C-alpha cells in the first residue's frame, strides 16, 4: 500500500514537471503607466556598475482612489530636471523581489505575500499635466498557484492566483493577481501550468516593511495585478469561455 502511494506521488511530480516544461516558452510582459511623481530617491542602489534610482508614481483610479507604484530606473534614463509633482509616461515590465520581506504589517497567506512587485522602467517622458492617468499591465504566463474561490459579502466571486512569467534570461517573475466575477470562475476551473494572457492594472493591497541589504527599513505597499480581461486561457482561446 505504501509503495502504491509513493508511486502515485512520483507520477504526480513527473506530470507537474512535464506541464511545467510545456509552459517554458518566453512570455509577454508589457506595462504602461502615466502618473505623477510622488517621490524621487536618487542612487537607490547599484546592480553591478549600473546606478538605479527609485520613483514613487501615483496613478488615480476612476473611483477616485490612488495607487502608488514603485519604479526602478537606470539613472542614465532619468529625464533632466525631473521633479516631484511632474507627470510622466513610462513603459517597462513588471518584476518581483521574491521572499523580500522580513516583517509583515498585515498578514496574508505566505504563498501570496512573498513576492514584492515593482515597475522596471525602460522608457520615460515628462508629459502635460492634462494627460490622463494610465495603468495598464499586459501579461502572458502560466498559472502557478491559486487560492480557493471566495464570495464577497455583496455576492461577487473573487480569487487570488500567481502568474508565472518567463524572462529572456530564463528566470521567472511570479506575479500575484486577483480576478473577479466571471474571470474568477474561469481561473477556478483551470489547472496548474495552464497558459494565460491577461490585461490588468497594478493596485495597492497591503502595507509592508521592506528590509534592504544595507540594514535600512522602508515602509512600502504590496501590489497585485487586478485582472480586467482574460484575453486567452489555454491553447484553445474558447475552451474555458463557456
């Protein structure tokens, strides 16, 4: 009996490995933000010989609430004369710091709180004050993990999940996401490693204390991607849309 159980466990591991290998194609990761500079932290850190600055960019939702996005950008790309209060347009990618937090202010399940998202900026321009705020995340990856489907007090379905997105370097970003309504039902039905193309926006969820390597602590906000649209799920775009 014990041998049968061990055999089933081994078969399950092999199946997960095969499904994981199917999901290793290079994924799409594109982010666009228009918002106001709330804070500038010059010479935030060095990566090799590259000097990185940190920006806090505020984008407003249609509901009137605001989201503060942490942006890391090479100092060489920073526009001359950029100041707090300026409005900027940025293009880049979502990245994550895995296992980044030493101290949690608000507790969540460990699997869905250990990845700290930031915006890796590749292009930036100062724009007019009248420019409309933009918060667009286009992601392609595979379903890595999901929570159980929940129902809110007002009867809406909600589910949290992690999208695994592959980089050009072969490494992965594990992006925490939240889906509502019909999108939540679709995510609840699909299996691990199912390919997903989605459109969403980066939203603040919880506060954390981030512990840097130099010993300094900084309060920041945990972000998740709120799913607007599931563009494609699985190999057949119509398979789960029933």
